[in-house]
C-alpha cells in the first residue's frame, strides 16, 4: 500500500544514525507497515541497512538473534544437541498466517514490536525466556520479552528506541518443549498457542499467547499438579476477544492444552 504521509525513507548504516524525529518509525520487513494506512508516520527508518548478523551462538551457550533476522533465516538456524528447544522455531514461525512473501521479509523484531496476540515470535521468545536488547543512539537496556509486550499493539519500546536483539539463555534452549496451537480454520490466525518447557532442574514454564491480550507466563518449581495448574490459569484475566476467537473458547482451549502439556512433560 502507498503510505501517502511518508516524506522520507532513511537507511542508517551505523548506530549513530539511529535517530527518530517525531513521526519517524523503524522499518524492518515492512510486511505490516505497508499492509495498512499509517497516517501518523512521516518517516521510515530502515533497519535492514545496519547489516546485523542474523544470529550468533554466544560463548555462554546461549543464542543471540538480531531483531532484523527474517523468519526464513530463523528456521535455518542449524539444530544442535544442546539446544533441543530450537524445535519450537518452525512451529512458532508456522503459527503465523504467513505467505511466502512474509516468510522471506518479515523479521523477528518486527513481529515482537508489533505486539499482536497472534505474534508467533512473541510466543517463541516468551516460551524460551528471551530477553530483549533495546538501543537508542547512545544507550541500551534489557527487558524480558514477557515484560516488553504489554497488550494488543502495546509494548514498553519507547519512541527513539529500537529492538536490537533477542537473547535466548542456554538453560532454556536445553529444555524439553511441548507445543499446542489452535485456530478457528486450518490456515487461520492463532486462537491460542500454549508452550511448555521443562528444564534440567525440573522447573516448568508455561507460556500462553494468542489467546491472551499479552503473553502470560506461568512458572512452577516442578511438574504442577492438575489443581496447581488450574489455579494458576484461574489467575489469568486477559483472555482475548476478536474475530479469530471468543474469550471463553480461548480460555477453554488454553486450559485443555496446558493440561495436555503438563502430562506430556511429566
Ligand atoms: C496476510 C498477513 C498475515 C499476517 N499474519 C500475522 C499473524 O498471524 N501474526 C502476526 O503477529 N502478524 C501477522 N502479520 C503482520 C506482520 O506480517 C508480522 O507481524 C511480521 O512479523 C512483522 O514483521 P516485519 O519485519 O515485517 O515488521 P514491520 O512491518 O517492518 O514493522 C512492524 C512494526 O514493528 C516496528 N518495528 C519493526 N522492527 C522494529 C525494531 N527492531 N524495533 C522497534 N520497532 C520495530 C515497526 O515500526 C512497526 O510498527 C500478517 C501480515 C499480513 C500482511
């Protein structure tokens, strides 16, 4: 779509050029930005010219994925025995309603920054305790993705900040993962995505996305009982309502999947 309010598209080549005037927004794959009117946007700051490596294996055994890593690059990260939870990547990428055009240009950073409940990469990042690295031109901070996404199209990213990278800790990548997703139609937008992870120390993490307005992460020191799990889900009050599912259906499916995952990880 033509963005008729946009007066300039800038392609920074270094961090020092990552400046944002009022009305300027980061441009990544552009698959959402160019898909609808953006009346308040006057400048696009194209992050893809910064040349960030799509991903790097960290010396501490973790994985750093640049915000500009595309979905296609993400699914090509080679499997490693010490990262069994990487099996979640294709499941989460395919959980997006993605055409081949989106697959090759959409980025992990754009998906998380957009903060749609059906953000499959938000599902991945919250399930694996990923921490977001945010940059301004001269400062940086880190925040767990579970705390970065605040609600539907709402994040803790401030104007002038960009999501630089996602840090996936080694302990989470080493966990055993279980995945469930449902949509109202076979190729429909996710109604709920529930992901469980059991770590080497037996701690269990359950992330609920798609069915809730923001990521909900439940943590247990070990495998929870049926009652403990149900009680934890009782505490969720952000069940999402849109054309892709009613809140009561989303809650019912999420409860069912969480219990299935509890048994699978037991
Ligand atoms: C047919 C179709 C189906 C879709 N299905 C889904 C779906 O099922 N689930 C879903 O979540 N999305 C969906 N989308 C929306 C979109 O394609 C994806 O969310 C995609 O991952 C966005 O990534 P992008 O790199 O193209 O982001 P862009 O379109 O470039 O940017 C998206 C937003 O994030 C901001 N942004 C981008 N990168 C950064 C950064 N590094 N730091 C800070 N802000 C940043 C931009 O300013 C913009 O506000 C769909 C879109 C289409 C057209």
